[in-house]
């Protein structure tokens, strides 16, 4: 019996924000995987170690969480006035599926650095010392993102003293601007309402705010669903019944948002929408043991990603939080005190995060013009990943 040997694919393993992923230059992928389709999905799933019925991704680069089961493909941009095209693939852990429907805001922080180091940004745009402005075209959602990457002696500076809750060690600060962050072609508020009633058969009727900004997100009041907004992963992720309720609520919300037509479709769209719950600012202890005081934050937010409570906060959901906070009357805005604001500091399981956003009302319809946040990123390992030759 003969078997195909493994093939080597140049790759870089990077942390961006509170996520990790495997980064590829498009031209380095096997020819069959350089175009969208089944071959590309098979390669990326094999790299990450999915599908894994054990849920551990032992035979791949994934870390068995939504934050570590991620892939990125970059290429010189085909869009005018952009440097790099950024394509994100969220790899399911226990089934054969790669979700291409949304962005990863955390890994966005690493896109600029990778693009610079791999020659995808014109050398004339890179200062010897200072900040390199990398113009990113996010292909999943057809949006522009601007990354401000620090440069020292002509190379990306990764070390620094910027601290990000959810990341153990400090690093260099990367400022990210999400331009026109409303996701997709429809309205930022898909129903036109800042608050809607969502009926979930067998579970209840809830007030929700549904928003397409950063990533489609459904916000609930924590108290309405039996929580305080100060929960940590251990409080929810071990409760199978609670997770099933959240998934049902997410599915009915997805239908109401117009993202899917039938409830059953939600199973194949785990990446969007996100589901989150909010509460007024409250003292709590973060997962690291750090005490978070109510006077340090505007509100508490918890969010689920790929069916589990996130250990910190997804970058794209952070954009949704900031944008919703800027719109008077949303559940997020009300939890933050109901005042007009262009920035919000929220508490999440790992600590706090400040995010800015600008939202305006034009002809009676709310729209977001920009959202800004600071993240950090660094290379963890670079070289080649190997996959069995029969993967293709």
C-alpha cells in the first residue's frame, strides 16, 4: 500500500489581538487552493486539524477554541488605493466546514504586519522609523480597514508596552480603523428599529438590539435571560442546556435579521450572527483575578462565538458594541447610561476594552462612519505547515 507524502506550505503562525491563526500568502498555497472551493477548504481544515470529533484539534495547528481555529489568506490588493486583500476563514472544530461569511477583527491587527514583512506593501509606503499606514481590503465583507503599524529601522516593531486584557504579555500598539463598518449591503439596523421584540418559541420573548456593524450581532439584556453580565467562561461553557438555549436564540435572531431564511440554516453559519448580552457597569473579578471596578467601565458585555462564551471579546463584536453604544436607545446605549457618546469602555471576561465609534442619522436611518480600537500582534512561528499530499 502506497501513501502520498506530506506537502510543505509556507505559513506564519500569528497572534492578533486575543486570537491566533495561520497566515498564508495566496501565491504560496497549492495551486488548487489558490481559488475558492473545496480544495482550499480541505487544505485549511487539515492545517487546523478539523473536523475533529474529539474537539481537540490535536492533529493540527488549531487550539480547539473559536479564537484559535482561524486562517488568513493575503495577497496584493486588486482594489484601487489599497495595499492588501485580506480573506478570513473561520474553521469549524468538529465538522467539515470553513465559514467565509465574516471578518475577524482581532486577527486584523496582524494583517498589516504580515503584509509588510511579506512584501505586499510597496516599499515606498514604509518609513524607516514611524508608523506605516496599511490600507486593507477585507474581502469577506467588502470593507476598508486601516492598520497603523509601528516601524523601527525599516521593520515591523512587535515589542512594546501596550497592554491588552486577554493577552498575557505587552507588545507594540496597533491602531485599527474600521471604515464604514456596517456589515453587508443592508441597513446597519436591519429592521430600522433600535430595539425589537424577539420571540423564541419555548424560551421566551425578549427585547433585543440587532446591528450590522463590525459583524452582525444580537444584543440581549443580561437580566432578561437570567444573567448578571459579569459571567466568566466557566459559568456558561460547562452548561450544555444554556449553550443550546443561546444557539436557539441566535438562530431565531438570524432569521429576524434576514441573514437566513430557515432556522436550520443557522447550523451552517456559526460565525454570524454573534449573540451578546449587556448589563450596567458592575464590580467583578476578571478571569485573570484582576478586579474590575464599576467606575472603570461604562457597561459589562459578554459575547458568544462559535457556540461558546468568548474568553475576552471578538474584535468585530467590539465594533458592534461601540457602534450600538453610539446610537441612542439601543440596549447597549441604555446599559451604558443612555448618554450620547463617541467611545465606550466595556468590561469583558478578561478585563476591559475601550473602542470608539461614530454614528450619524441620515434621512432617518442610522449609519456608522468609523470605529477605532487598539490591538497588538506578533509572529509566534514561521516556516512551513505540512499536510498529507492526499488532502488535495
